[in-house]
């Protein structure tokens, strides 16, 4: 019989339980890990809001009443009826037409997603710097896409669907309309997926790249805003598109399209910074009290905009072209 020495060391006792770190963890700028408990409710109400927006939205009112009047006032003449005379006039027209087309679903989603970032600092200078950093990354993505498309338009634009001025015909989809449907539909699907990720319904598609490049989500958002130009049906934009295409000048095309995008976000950027300076501290305290509120804001912004874009530009357009029998629309829409 072998006796055990009193001085022999016994193996360490196994712990009664293993501690698992299951604390919420942010995986990207848009996914903070504090998911809402009622995810289905958040997604459902956001999708419903996006659908209702398609019912009441009037592109004619936004483009003609708001867009045309803003452009006419800033330019000092009828923007649609006056030809663009030269590159200097084209540059001014690009910036003004961008401002005239400010309020779009993509812009609303982008700045809605940025809402949780306002505040967070005590001094005015620190707050402005805190807000301008993500805006700068978003602008970088936007300008790269805008400039690239401007170059393409200058090189081959006269043969692209957007160059066409042919009126829409009931029962048919023009190549110009198909281009718009494809681009806006894809942007809408991307936004819906980002919204579902923010709500914790699906995995964060930006988690891996955000681990190495934390600002990648804002660059992507900027790229989506820049891609708006690829399918944009705004009449004033098409006027600028045709001018850049006929010029054949790649520098002019890139500059005009970049200024169009800058004008497109200028007003909302100013409003966002003013809102951050005035309400940033309150917003941060409200979110800090319950971090899942940030996830709700981001998810709702993306899902509302994404559902709107898919339904409005892919389904409602089919109804307006009389290809499908019906889609609910308000009398003024």
C-alpha cells in the first residue's frame, strides 16, 4: 500500500463555475451591443413607418416645389429653363442643385445614425471636433464615389441611361428608370441589413473591418450617399449630368459631381452640428441612462430609410408605370 505524503501537493480544485464575459460589446460604430429587448417591435414599427412614408411621399412636391424654388432663388434665374453656360456656371449649378435636393431618405438615415454621437464633451470646441470627425470620414467615402462617377460620366455619359430625355411611357420601364430602381433598391437593402444588425437581429457585417478600421462604417455611409448620384432621377441633377457628359472633361465631371454631393449634405450637416451644440449633452445623458436607446435610434433610421427606398423605387414605381395593378398612394402623391 502506497501512503500519500502529507507534504505532497494536491492538484488545484476545479472552480465551481466558469466566469463567462457576456457583457455587451460594440462591434462597429453602428452596433453597440446593447440590443433592444423588443427587437421585433422595433423592426416592425420602423418598417411600417418606411411603408407609410412611401404612401404619402410626393417626389413632384419635393423636386418641383422645394427643389426648383430653392435652385431658382440661389441662382437668380430659372434653373430648368436656363442652359448651363460654361464650366464656372456648371460648378455653381452643381452645388446649388445639390442643396436643392437636400432632404432625401439616405441623408435622413445617415444623420439619424449619427444622432448618438452628438455631445459627449464639455467645451464647444471639443463637441464640434467630436461631431466633425465622423462627418469627415463620411464625406471621404461620398467624395470618392462622386468623383469616380463624374469621371465615368465625362468619358461615356452620352451613352448612359441617365442621359436620355425620353418621357416615361405607361406599361414600360425605360433604361433610365431601371437604373434608378437597381441603384436605389440595392442601397435600400444595404440599409435594411445595417438596421437589422444594429437591432441585433443579424450579425454585424462591418465587425471584422471595424476592428482594424473603426471609421469604416462612416466611409460606407458616405459611399451610399455618393452612389445616390448613380441613380438619381432629380430633374436638376439630370440637367447637370447631361452638361458634364457633353463636356467630355473628366476634371469638370469629377468636380461637379463632388460639389453636387457636398451641396446635398451641407444643410443637414449644419443642422446636425447646431443640434449637437444645443442638445448634445441631453442626448448623451438620455442614451447613457439606457444604452439600448442608441441601438433603437440607429436601427430605426436605417430600416425606415431602407424600406422606403425599396418600396418607393422598386414597387411603387411599377404601380405608377401601370406594370402592377395598384399601390396605396395619398391623393397628393
